[in-house]
C-alpha cells in the first residue's frame, strides 16, 4: 500500500508542527515536507490519496505495558479491595483461560487500541503463540514480554520463545521478562539474569507497584525490589519496570545509572488505589518514562488519552504544582519514549525512513478548538473521538470508526461474551 | 418531534437496565416499557423511528459547574503555577471579552457538551443574555447562575436577571449566586442572603477550592468560607458549593444540615493541582454530590466521561481503598444529583412524564465489550466515542458525529479562533 497524505499538519521529528504532505511507500514513511506533485512518483503511484483537511498527523501511541487478553475481565469485578479483587475474582478466572480464547480476547484489545490511536503494545500475558497470531492477523504491532513466574512458563520456555518470536514476523518482537519479584524465586531470577547476559538483552517486570509489595520484599530480602533485582543482575543490559509507584532515591539512582525505563500506569494505579508515581522526579533525574494502560481488568480501558491526562494531572496533584510534567513531555512519553522502551526505535517519530505507524487526529471537533496550542489540546482535551485514522506498518487498520483487521468486530464481541459466559457457568 | 426508540436497552428510573422501547412525544417521555405496536398512536405518529440496535439509552449527563464561554482560553496557558495562570494569563484576557463573543464561545462549548452526552449545564459566567441566547438558539438547556463579585454585576442586577431569565424560555433557568467569598464583600453577601430570603431560593458559589482560599478566609473572618457564608444566611433556602476540596467536619455538617449540594470538579482540581475532594466522606454523611467540568481554561475539556472516572479514581487514591465511590454512585451523581442540584428535577431520570433529555450509548464498540456490567463499562471505560446520539428537550441535537444546532460547527470554530486572535493582538 502506497498512501499519500496531503493538505496535512504533521508533528515532525522535533515535535514541531509543519504543513505539507506525508508519503507512505510500503510500510515506511518516504517523504515529509511541502506539497509535492504526483509526477515525482509516476502515474498510479498511490493506492490512496487522502486529503487530511488540515488535520494533524502524529506518530502512533505506544502502549508500553498491558495485558491485552484480560479484556474478558473488564468490569467483571471492580470497586473491591485490591487483594480480594486479585485473589477471589481475577486469579480464579484467569485459571480457566485456554489458548484459543487468548487469541480472540487479544483481538478485542487490538480493536480498542486502534480506536485510541495506539499502534503497538508491549504485551505481558500467557500463550504468546495466540497473542502473536492475533496481532499478525490484524496487522497490529506487538512486542511480547515473558510473564514468567513460579507458576507458569520457565526460563527455558522464555529462551525458546525469545528465539522463536524474534524471528516470527516483522510485526512481532519478544523481550525477556518475568511477572514480578514477589512471584518469582531467586533461582528463576538468576536464570533470567543469565539469559540477559547471554543475549545482551533488556529485561522488564512489574516493579514496586504497591507499598505492601515493597515492604514485603524488604522483609524477605532486606532491600527494595529494585535493589534486589539489580543485585541479581537482571538489568545488566537494561530494560525497565512497570508501575514504579514506590521508589526510594537509591531505586531511582539504579534506574538512572542503568538507563532503565519506567513505564507508568496511572489509570490502573488510580483505579486500584495503588498510589501516584513520582514522575516529575524521574524526569528531573533524566530517567526515561513511557506510558502504559495496564490490562483492561484493572484500568478498565485501553485509552492513551486518559493515560496522558492522568500522567500530567496526577503529577500536578502529587507535586502540588500546576506546572509539573507539561503536555509536551507527556506526548513524547506516550510516543517516542514508549517506542524506545519497547525496542521500536524505528517507530519513535514521523520522519523519512521510519516505519509508518501513525494517527490522523481530527481537529474539526469542538474539543480541539480554538487552536491555541495543538499539543496541549491533544493532551488536555483530546479523546478517542479525535482518532480519525490509525495506520500500522503502512496499512490503515481504522478509519472513521470502521476497522480493517480481517474480521467483523461483531464476531469478536460475540466471542468475548461467549468466553466470559462459559467461564462464569 | 415525536420519536420512537425501539429495540433498546434503557437505564430506568431505578438505574436498572430494561429491554424495550422509549417514546418521546413533544419534549417529554411518553412511554418506557416492552415493545409496543405503532397502532396505539395511529398512523404517522412518529417523525422518527430509531432502531437502537440493543444500544443503551441513558439520561443525559448534567454538567453541574462550568464557565462555558472560557472555551477561548482552552490551551491558552497551562502548566503554570495557579496564581501566575490566573493573574497573568486568564484575568487579562477575560477583561477583553465583549458580549457578542460570549455568544459564539458558549456555542462552541455546547457543541462539546453534546459530544459527551451532556444535556444541560449550570453555567456561571458574564453576559447572561448572550449565554441564554446561545443555548436557546442551539436548543440546549442551561441553568444560569450569577457570577457576581465586587468587580462585576451587582445584587440589583442579579435580582433583575433572576426575574428575567426565569421567564425567558423553557430551556433556561436562573439561580442566585456569586463568584466566591474571597471576591465578594460582606455587604454584597448580605444582599445575596436577602435575595435568597425574598425568593426562598438556593444560592451557589465557588467554595473552598484551594487550601490558600480557606486559610485566607480564616485570617479575614476567623472561620472557614462555609461557616462564614452560612452565618451570613446565604444558604437559608439551600444551594451549594463548587469544588469543596478543603472541608472541615463542621463545614460538612453545615452542608448536611442545610441539604447543600457539593459540585465536585475533579478534572479542574487535578490540572490546577488544587487537591482531591473528600467525596467518599461526603457520601457517607448523605451530602448530595453532583459533578461538573469547570471551565475549559482549567480542565481543559468538557467531558463527563473523564470526570466520572476521576470522581471514583481520585476517591480511591485519597482513601487508599479500591472500593471507594463505586460506579453506580458516580453515574447517579453525574445524572440525577446533577439534575436536582440545578433544579432540573424533571430531567433526573428516564421515566414517563420526564423531559426527554437523553443519550444513546453505542455498545457496539470495543471499550464496551464484553458486557459484564454495562454501568461499570460506562463509568470505567466509556468515552465520547460511545455517544451515538444526544437529545435535549425532545430534539436530537447530535447524532453519529453530526450536529443539528442551527449553525455549521466550522463557523463556530472560525469565530472562536478569530476571537482569540483578536484578543492576542
């Protein structure tokens, strides 16, 4: 597919807005710049020529931490204390999951990502084969990360998956990872460190999400999760932590020294009453921060607009300072830092040669007017209503509310409802 | 306009979901119940018969505190400390406002309300004539509330407006009010109390929005704003306070005793770093709580979905309890309490005889699936993408992304941009 976007405003690689055209040839951006006559490409060069009507093209959002297939547990159990929620509601239902269901449930999440302008996800869940297949079948980009813990998967399986899924499809990558310190034995963690060493690869995990998690780790190991994992050598080649709500100065110093990514999940941390991450402090220290939705059981939606507002809003509340974490910074986190966190450096901005993962933002909507500042409009008042088109890897998967992912959404909805009915029975 | 909605799911007056039909005759709901053949009404009874396709009809959201015409300052100045923002950016621009501009800027806000399923607002701003005209011209429902302070309007003008706008149009009401304790002299406040007495009318004002406001009131008057205003008698016949973030036990007791409404504004309180209101405690005490967006300069959007998530999410964070302020409660606040707060008891739920202010929620979207719990889906993962139709007073003003408000939205956008350009020059 070759697509010419003309009459566009474009968020360029420096996050400045320019006027002109953006050309996609195959799966990459071939041109960004002033109006260019079609002659340069010869006749019939374009499959589609799209009049952007002065709307805004931006790089796709990267959902840097999620559990896609947990769509089946959206609104299944909420408004419960955390441990009741997890132990009595979530875990027993997850135990019923079969691989085929993960395929359908991941597809439901992909539909939702597309409505929010999310063009790739960093997905930690069981049954990588089904997740990868769902993404490839839809044309969606996914970086898998191992959810290994003491009860599922194993270091050997992770290594096999690492090799398999890094050669599976151009839309798929695979990262080393594990669920969390509190669910993974020291022996297994040492194996993770060995794999990181062997493949010179980054490692990702849930880290310091709740106060109790940190306290219990200190009781068990004498140090915080960050310090414990660092000592075991899992982050020798980088990686990062999801959540990172409760971080000591020493923890932050480790993240800074090792160039580890924080993936902040404000929607989930809010709804589960976990707390507010010290994002302003992280940025002040130069720690890279990406943004994730977490899974739909805890959030409950997969919406980067909600997350962006919460990143800045909660930082302002935490710091008691309305100037904390500005809109420009948040947008870069949701786009560029997210890309680099997932190892998708080729999707980190709109520039010639980069992969064509992009979104057309509808500015002809009341929440985007007047145009005092388009980036602030996006971060502070943007919503899914503004996502007019989502392109992944050069293919338009979502446009004007309709999906092109190879299956009727109604079938996917029906399957999701069938799955949860079956598990409830 | 007579409209028959069939094949619908309907949130009934007890907030239970029933299957069937909803009939609108003129501006009121004539029937809610099981399928009903058209014969009962005779031939050509309906101007429109709408197949709801198993989507959900809910009462419209009530934006119980806003400053609509501040749309011109959306994203004009953000990420600034509160006092710099207000004194250096907002006030100087507001001083440039002329009445005609308020008309166009209010219309821009109305477009945005409609996209979020908001069917009425409680609007505190200057130039009531222009606000009322904008609402009536669009077919939108507005309750005006006086923004009087020492620098604008006067008790006499408020009384004249009270009489005028309560007889202006069925879509318009007018409430007594004033900007805030800290901008209004005791003499003027006593005049407000006199008017409340004379008309046996409720009074609304900004109240205890920031820590500094409360501290300074105590320095001036020896008591909190709530206690000070109560002693002056402004709430003899009810009313309420916007924001109410910093409330002592005695303040809350006054609200409870006087049956005053709290209108919580979590988006604005977050973005301006004001703090988190004790909403769970208010509910525990039986204080009625409604929800408002505040104006688009501080929020920056007019989106009840964002507000609903923040009401529950911030309560969960504040209480460190994921079970705080459940989804059912939030929805009732945004709908029924909001209606009663504004004196719109006739719009508080979907029932026969009530005014036809309603919204069709599109459930055929990924964020609404699966259907584990429709109310939780709405509050925790709902967004403007789910607003398929917004009806005010029996007229469909918004449907499938298009507006029927008597003016091309592009003209309204152009005027808003023209106004801010003029002020900036």
